[in-house]
C-alpha cells in the first residue's frame, strides 16, 4: 500500500492568520488564504503529505511512461477531491468563481497539467460550479519545486495573462478563489492576484490551497515589502 492511500486530509479549511503568515513571505495582512493541511520542513511526519502533493504534481509525460506513477497520481487526486468535497459547503462553492493557478507548463506543452481544474470539477460535481481558466502562462518554465534557482516574482508576473474571453463569457460570482496545490512563499498567488486585479479591481480575491509549508523560525524569509523581486 502506497503512502497516498493511507493519508487523511483534514475535513475543514484553516485560514492563514498573523501567526502563520510569516511562513509565506509574499503574503500581506489583507490576504485571505485557506488551506487543508500543513507540513513542517525537516519533520519526518511530513513525508506522507509531501508525497501526496508530489504524486498529485506528477508530470503527465512521466505518468504516461510509468503505470505506477500514474496510479499514485490518481490515488492522490482522489484523496484531494474527497477532502475538498467535505471541507466546503455547497453555498461556499457556488458563491465563488474558481480559478486554478496556471501550472508551470504552458497550454500545448506535452507536460501541461490541468490537474487543478480536474480536481475542482470532480470535487464539486453536481454543484452549480463556476470554474474558469482565467489565467494562463505565455511560456513554459521549470516548476519551482524542481528548479535549482526559483523564478522571480516579476519574471513570473510578466508571463501570466488573463483570458478576457473566458472572463466575459458570463457574470462572475460574488468572489474569486484562486486554487493551488501548495502554498510556499505565496509568490504565485500574489502574481495571479495582481493580474486579475488589473481586470477586476473591485472583486474580492482569496486563495485556497491543498497544503502549506511551514518553516523553522530561523529559515523564515524577509517580509514581502523587503523583497527586491516582488512585482510592485
């Protein structure tokens, strides 16, 4: 039995507050972000959760070559879908427009992975779900969790674009939720939020994550306002 078969995600979301925000250097006090589970860097008991997220992130090309990887990806997705369904009421789901954070690969790339869209569609099947791919990347890039040097926020921001046609296809719901699998620094969330804010200056935008990473106190980065690479 693989690790992702036995891990259980919490049945409810937890909001990032003043005590947990320091783990995510790009988040601001006004940001409203929630997550299902968390793990601490360097803790052995985090292995199951990290494996779950990594299995979920498995590249499509790798899953196509390896039946074992494909099976673990499906198992991880099933666990995440079940947890999302339990953690959100129908009213909470239907009051929002759900926007997956774009993957590291651009549409058309062999490794483009729409796992976030699929997870939301499966989790909230039967609901009046407003799920839209409002954001895309104009070019592929190495995933941060595999890159030797992580991309800067300004570099990432310039490669994001809003699909105006998807934006205008019908009225938006009362709020927008950016959905991603892992909250690390908060860089991707902030860049996506900024792009959407240019088109939707008055729409409330929040974040929903499968998991977040906790840092030991000595590893915590400088606050966002001190980051030279932040896209202002």
